[in-house]
């Protein structure tokens, strides 16, 4: 399968999707969209990474655009104001850099540095204003992006976001332990942990500022809405596992659905790939079913009141973007240099990371 990439240049390029990773239903039934602010967003996120010293200047210059971090978010949060889109894009870029630091702290055996960073991030999440000038650029950049995200919706949303991200930090800590001790979680343990390390509820929370409306708990917890949100995120996490399996086997990873299936279910690599793909495809078909139910729920919210009309429109916007997540994630994995492991000099060391002991400074 081929597709025209939005890519990082003004000229579309043709992206080849390997047959084992090709999902014709995504290409046919989930048309790709891109936020009109995307070119400016890409430029500003690149500048933000430099300003916050989150990536060395040479890495930003050579790799930032090709990693397609802004493409991923600009294909997801359609309808967001430019300011919200920029804040989410910067936060997402920070998240990838944090993920890389976590990985390098594991690879280079830096548990003290990791624990220090973990504790600082917990603190910065609760009081971002006090961490804007932190000595560790990763902490300062996090504080900056969180403070901006906190500006869009009421404090109740901020508290929920913080609660969800504290859980993500703790999950990264469990992953640190598992990887440094060579522990491959069981399939069920992995699936629960993955919802946190992939930050399912964070990306779902961010649908609300993109829609310009905080959703009440009764709406967020409606079975159809919650199921649609979960399926869109599970698809993304498991498709990521499918695409990154070669990279993660090369890097002695223990956190991948395929690796759990091989270790605990006795599957061969080929069988594990088939099973992960089956789960990915099931997410798509189940989403298409529950999406209709969730849209009926959205319609029912429009009860003739101003508030009902607002909530109905916000839920529809969120559901539309859950749908956009499928295509955005799909194409991201075939356009981003993050997954082009075969082109790396060292399959276990991404060329875009700062491989020095940043955490020990």
C-alpha cells in the first residue's frame, strides 16, 4: 500500500506501508485530516524544543521535522484553536523526549538519575509555575507545557489531568523496574500497564480543550463514549507495538504486547505478529460499532437547552477526533523517523536521541 504523505516538505512523498503493517480499512474508512495550523505548529514546536534545550540544536535541525511529532497531533486534534493545538503539540514533543530519556536511563543503568527525574516531574505537575526555570531542561519544559495546558479549562479539568499524569509517571517507574530486572509482564499485566505508559486517558482528556469544553463525569463515563475513547487508544498502543516490535527486540525491550505473547503464551514471533494484528483490527471494527452508539448519545444530549446543545457538539467533536486518531497514528508510524530502525547505524540506539548521561548532570 502507498499513500501520499503530508510529510515535512511541500512536495508530497509516497510512503510504502509494508504488507504486514498495512490496514486497508484505515486507508479506506478513516480519511486523513490535518489541522490547518500544522505548518506553523511544526515551526513553533521546533523553536520550542531549541528554546527549552530539550534536544541539541544539531538533532533538532536534522531530525525534528522527520520525527513527525507535530504531524501526529495535528492529525488528531482537529478543530482546536491554534493556541490549544500549539500547547498540545509542544507537550507531545516533550513526551517523546521524556520517553527517550527514560529509555537511555535504562540502557545506561542510571537508576538514581531516573528516580530524581520521576520525583521532580511529580512535583512539577502539581506546581508547574515553580518549576519553569528548573535546572533540568526536561523538568522546565514539562512545567511550561503543563502550565499552558492548565490555562484552557477549569481547575477541575487540571486536577483530572494531573491525576492521570501522576499515574503515567508511576507506570514509567514500573516499566523502569521491569526493564532493568528483565521482567516481561504477563499479557494481562502488560495491557493494564500499557494504558498508562501510552497515556490513554491523557490524550483523551486533551480532546476537551480541543473541543473548547470540559465534559462532565456523566458524559465522560457514559459506556459508549468511554468505550470509543478506549478503543481509539488501544488501537494506537497496539499498532505501535506491532510497528516497534523489531526496534524493541533489538533494544532488549520487555514491554511490547508481542514480547509478552512470545514469553508467556509460547507464541513464535510470526504468531505474535498475527495475534497483535488481530487485536489491532478488532479495535477498528469494535470502534466502528460503538461510534454509532456514541453519536446517538451525543444527539440525545441536545435537549433543547443551550447547555445541551453545547455538550452535544463537544461530544461530537471529541468522537470525530477519536476517529482521526486512527489515521493519524497509522500514517505517523510509516512517516516518522522514530520507527525506521533499519536505517539506523545502531539498531538499539536511535540517532535522534542525546545518548550522553544527561540525567546524571
